[in-house]
C-alpha cells in the first residue's frame, strides 16, 4: 500500500499508543460488542464517542484494534481525522476513513457529518495516493529499476573483464628487486636482492619470502614493503599494486606516512562509517588465486 512518511512519529510509535484516550482507566486495547458511534447522555448536539477500527491493511499486526474518539456529534469526517491525529499521531494526510476494511471502499467525504453515519462502523485505512502522487511514485520506481539494471550490467561487465585479466596473467612472472636501506640498520642494511614472483602472488605471501631471503627469517626484524612511497596492501596481488618486471621495492624498517590520496580516502571511509553507511568490513568475491577480483585494478 502507499503511504507518505509520518511527520511527527512512526507507525511503531503510535502502535504503542493504542489505548483509550479520554481518561479511560482501562489499559490495553478496547473491544466493544458494537462498533457504532455512541452518543453520551446530554443535550442534542453534545459530545459522542466514535469507535474507529484500525485496519489490518496498515500491515502492523494490529488487526481490529478499536480506538475510542470523543468528538462533538455535529463534527465532520475531516474534524474526526484531525482528532485522530491529535490523539494517536496518525497524520491526517495518511488517513482514509471508510465504512469497510476493503481497500477499494470509497473514502468518506471530509464534509460528511458523523451523525449521518451513526449506525455504521468506521475503519481507518491508509490513504490512497492522488493521481499526481501515483504518477510520481511510478516514475521513481521506474528510475530505481533502470538504475538497478545498469548496476547489474556494470557488475557483469566487471566480472567478465576481471576473469579475462586473470586468465591473461596465468603463468606471468615478474623479476623484482628488494632493497633494504642503509638507515634501516641490522644485518641486511644496504643489501639488495632479486626475486621472481608470479603476477597473481599476494603481497602478504611475497613479504614472507622476502623476509626469509633478505633478513634470514620471517619476523626477524621490522619490515614494510614500500613501492613508490606507498605501503603495499597485503591482500592484493602484485599486478593490482602496479608491480612489473624490473621494479624495485623498498623493505623499510618503518611504515611510511600515508600519502595525501590515502589520507583523503581514509577520511572518506571514516565519514561513511560515521554516517552508518559502513558498519563492518566489506569483502568482495575472491578469485581462484585468492586475490580480490574487485581489487585487480586498484592501482592501475
């Protein structure tokens, strides 16, 4: 069903407020054997209590809840809507009062007097959209569907390109140089070695081998793989981080400070996390070699 957003409260809020409003001491939902408006004793034209049945078409699991609304007997349907909004915080624009729970039932005219429907049940249903609103909603749904289709096509194209690149890198190897700066100190200070790795090798796996060959064992000394001033991410393959034949990787003793681009990216991620857009680590699909398919072109 169609429904605009509430201005002052959510359905869950007024769902908790389903109670007799006019000082009735009984708690819980009110269910009466008769659902017709009931006039209080007094002079003609005095106050009356109207029982409004909250329809299950709202989809809130409150099928048949009865709301007791005290209002002058001379009041109109429009005034009853205003009273319902005041007591139960259901916005007037979202209300449809009818004589049946059937969504196709015509709405009671706003100018109709309550006395004229004294012997009828009054149901509260979600309001029908106006022609303009229905057209706007249809246009929005169409736009969302087109966007989803475009994303699906782009994702499929990306998967196909990633698979093609992966297949083209099978058996490709890179001969790389690894240099330990003199300022790093230790047993390997100033040393340079050459090693060959497959293009799809993960940086983390490469680092373990480099540490063994250069420093004697993995973890023997602090070691950070740095290429062109940036720390190599361990979960990407060599192709993804831009390594190629003849490239030199610095095996630093300390991690380099983040570049301006990395700082900007980090700030964007923190902003998204603060907005609740990112709530956990996001993992993409892994390819046959364990590299992230959506990270193949991270540095290309």
